C-alpha cells in the first residue's frame, strides 16, 4: 500500500514537471517573439545608425568585429556563474542590464541631433555597443543549457524550428514597418528622432522578455565535480573530438564569412545608395525565406541527422558573397542572394545548435556553448578586422575594392568547407534511409504539409503573445 502511494506521488510529480516544462516552452516562444522585436527595432539598425552619425566604413566593420571578441569572453565568464547560481537568476539579471543599455543609444541619437560632440559620437557608440554586447552574450550559456532541459531530444529540431519560424515572422513584419517609419523620419529631417524612438521600443521589448523569463520554470541542474575545463584545455583536446573539430571549423568559417558581412551595410547603403526601406527589404528577404524552410530543415535534421543539414548548407553559404556583386537591382538582391542566404543560414544555425546538443553532455552544455561561441566569435572578430583593414588599404582602379573583398570572402569560405567538413562526423544514432532518392522523396512529401503547418502557426501567433 505504501509502495503504491509512493509510486502515485512519483507519477504525479512527473506529471507536474511535464506541465511546467510545457508552460516554459510556450513562454520561451513568447520571449523569443519579443526578443525579435528588440532586434527588429534595435540590433538591425545599429549599423545604419553608425553610418547615419558619420562613422567611417572601417568603424562600421569594427562594430561587427566587437561582437566576436567581447561576446564570447562574456559567455565564458557567465558559463562559470551557472556552476554557482541558478540559470534563471543569471539570465534575468543580464537581460535586465541589456535592456537598460538600449537607453544609451537613445542618448547618442539625441546628442547627434543637437550637434553635441558629434566628432566623437562614433567612438562613444562603439563603447556602449561593447557594453551591450557583454550583457547580451552573458545570457547565452545559461539560456542554452536551460532550454536543453525543457525541450525533449525527440522533437527538439521541430520545436526550435517552430520557435525560429515565429521569431522570424515577427522580425520580418516589424523591421519592414520600422524601415518605412525611419525613411519617413529621414524625409522630414528627423532621422535621429526616428532612431531614438526605435531604440526606446527595443528597450521596452527587452523589459518584457525579462518579465517573461521570471515566470519560466527552471529544472535543477547538478554539476559534478571535475566537469569544468579551461578554454586552453578545450583547445588542446579540440582536434581529437568531433565537437572540438566542429568548433575549429566554426572559427575559420566565421572569419571567412565576416570579411564580407562586416561591410554588407556599407555596400548596400553607401555603394548602392539604397533607401532604408530597400536596404531592409534586402536584409529581411533572408528572414522571409527562412520562414518558408525552417520547419522543413527541422524535420530533415530530426530524420536524417544534423550533419547532413550542415553539409548541404555549407555548400550554399560560401557562394553568397559572389551573388551580392553580380547585379545591383533590389529585386535581384531579394530573390537571389536573399533566397540563398535565408535557406542556407536557416539550416546551418538550426543544425549547429542541435549538433552541440548531440555531442555534449547535459552538465557541460553551458561551458561547451560558451567555448564554441568563443571560437566563432574570435573568427568574427578577426574577420571584421580583416574587412576593416582591406577596405581602408585595398585600392584598385579596375574593380571596386569592396567587390574584391567579397570575392576573397567567398573563395576562403569554400576552401575552409572543403578542408574541414569531411573531418566532422554525425554522432546521433540515425537509422533513417540515406539513399539520395529517398531523401528527395521525403523532402517533396514534407513541403506542402509543412508550409500549411507554418501558415497555421503564424496565424496562431497571438496565443503566444497574449498568453499569461
């Protein structure tokens, strides 16, 4: 009788935990929607803002590289915090500080509008962007570990793709709306007021994220003694492990890609002289195509493994820099590089996160993601510096220097993919049919029902926004 009661209590407790996890997953989607609002009003407009306050092309490239260096350093620091403090506490603290940092950008827009210390405002922007980067990235290890504990491995790919779908749709709508608003403010000579309003909206959205995080359930995390290892130890072991080799690949891949991406805003706004609306249509076209393929990539990853997705997407991504410079019409930029960018990065980002979950134990996830992001971030940092150096000192009369930089980025990326991807293997035990014909049949079968499912999820987005 006692045993039956004990079992009943265990079953009831497991049911309560499942309910809490389900509620947390719904809240996580809601938080992601408001996080995308923060990016739509704020992060997406930091490079255009830098250009608007007369920052040099090199300074804009350095703005991109800052995230690569300071972000991962911040993550390594915060990954140690989750050994001593609850992940929820770590996330809520730094999300709140990150929200406050958006007010500093609002102040910069006010100073520029009033013609106060305008010469040094680009430097001040770099300084406060560094602070924002530190606070934002400090949440990543704890959030990544926390999310891994509330989402089952069986449907992680589909859940993450659903979350990414709703985030991407929100971002698409809000960024386009913000671009029309900013273009209107520019026409009436109130650009700085426009930027200031957008940054205040970014602050508000992040405060809402902070409130949502406080409501989420956090499963207890037990870290065994000896689970911690230094970044130097990680580097020494890296060539011998699958996750380590993937991290090394990410460093070089990020470096090669960032040579070009650090200058993309400069190319579109200065070289092609696009309006804010056209610029955002081009940038957000990738998000639109991501919405279409994100669920499909999730199903492919769950059935065939994340490595297969990584192989396909790392073939697509290196050709993007070349596509940018073939033609300068907005329609072309939206339908060609925008399409390949959206399809490629949607699959790559989704499978990269899942690949880490597959290769790293629960106890080490927070630390592993911080080291992985450190490798990626260092690549972004050095890639941004290389881009800044090349745009300043590369001169040629036959071809625009920025086009040469894009070609260098593409060629380097292709070489890195060819050299590293064969050395990385699928770890997840996957017994699905690997025949190319079966893969094509599976893909064709998934397209129509997946698009229908995505449409209904987007229509139902309001339930996540208003759900208490």
